[in-house]
C-alpha cells in the first residue's frame, strides 16, 4: 500500500510538472516585491493539485476519508488556485470566501475546539456560538499564516512533516486515524523532494489545502483524547500562526493595511541574512528551512523529554519561550541587516 502510494505521488508529480512546463501552465509569476526577494527562477504552483490528487487517491483506494471532506478540500483548493492564477487577487474577497467555506464546513461536521482545562477560557468555549467562531478564527489564522511562510521552499512542507512525525512518534497509540497521517507523510516527503529543487511549489492552493487538512486533523485529535490539553495544538502550530499575528501587529504599529504583502517576515529576514553567505538559491531556501524547522524539532524534543505528561503549565511555558526566542532573534537579525 505504501509503495503504491509512493509510486503514485512520484509519477503524478512528474506528469503534472511535465504538462505544466510543456503548456506553460501554473507558472508562479514574480510580480510582487516579496516574491522577487526569495527567487528569480521559474516555479510551478502545482503542489495543491498534487495534494488534492493524494486525497482523491486515499479516498478511493484506501478509504477512511469522508466524501464531505473531499468536497471542501476541493473548494479550498479552488480559492487558492484562483489566487495563484491572479483571478482572485483581492485579499478581502479571498478572506471572505475562506470564512464562508469554513463556516459551512465547521457547522456541517460539528467541528469545535475542545475544552482547555483553563476555567475562564472554558467558560466561553462551552458557549456553542463562541466555540464555532473561535474554531473558524483559529483555522483562518493557520491557513493564512501557513501561506505566509510558504515563500521559502521546503519550509512549510518540512514543518508539516515535523508535525506528522511528532504525531506518529509521540502519540502513536492515541491516533485513531493513524493511516492517513502515515500516508500524508509519504505524500509530503515526495513534495519535499521536488520542492527542494525549486520547480514545484505549493502556491496558495497548496498551502491552503495543506493547512486546512492539518488543522482539522489536529482539532479532531485533541477532541478524541482527554490526555492532553488543546494547547498542544498551539504548541505544534505556533510558528505559522504567530508569523501571521506578529505581521498584523507590525502593520498596525506602522499604520499599514493588514493585507498588504511585505518583506519583513521572520523567514524573509533570515533569507536576507543568508543572501550574501550562500550563492546557490536553492541552498539558501534549504538553509532557512533547516534552521527554523530544526529549532522547532529541538524544542519539541526537549519539551517531551523533560515532561511526557505535558501539563498545561508546561505547554504554555514552551509556547511563550518560543515566542520570546522568535522576537529576540527577529530584532537581532533586522538590526544586523540594517547595519550591513
């Protein structure tokens, strides 16, 4: 089964890439400053197509995936797809459509954030409408935060490989849908290989679909077991989410529009740092990805080895530690770049 899936993903990637290059389809246009910052080569935004092909394959040949999920995965893919093709450039319209899709999805499958074991917060989460609103808000932050960090090749894919690996290694006996995590990990590894060479990228369609799935899975995982606090989800997803939240704070302080792209995200600042130290573009991307994902791996390794019980207090301390280190490193890097 795993070998068949691996062959399917490799062959599909090669075929879709060949057709895209032959017909000049799905070419990622470097029409904005933040895109030109990290690359000047031709890349094809077909990662979302390949991920959707994986879900179709899993649904028909392996099972254990609801048809309703396929429908909404397809809708989220289309939103990103139209964005990639410059047919839906207005971010306000894009956000509205995302919220509409999430609103319908969350209500249809009754997706909700489980109780946190913090009484004040749980008081609000016990309210049906607040919980639905909060669930949609969290998914929106994750989806758009993931899209932010996708500007660096292998970063978003590698980060989600880390999440899937953590689930399989640390919570193996608790996973009810372990098979899809294993299969999803194989699909991500294939995409990571092609993404490393800079020809296949996720694009908006891929980053939306990837984060939509992983967000749903982690919420369901947290709901299915009372062994861990839902703050564990935040610990696993803190980086893309905080990247977006910090960007919003920066823009408010600078009196800039929330949705305007810029070149001052953490991964972009780090890319600038490596710009003069590494000549090969692909290696610069990989260096940034390895540094950020390597740190995330190290922190997870230390946290789980210090306390396998994962009490709420320890998870919150870990999240705050990550944010403090993020902010300190950001300030150091941006000052270094200004001086040089």
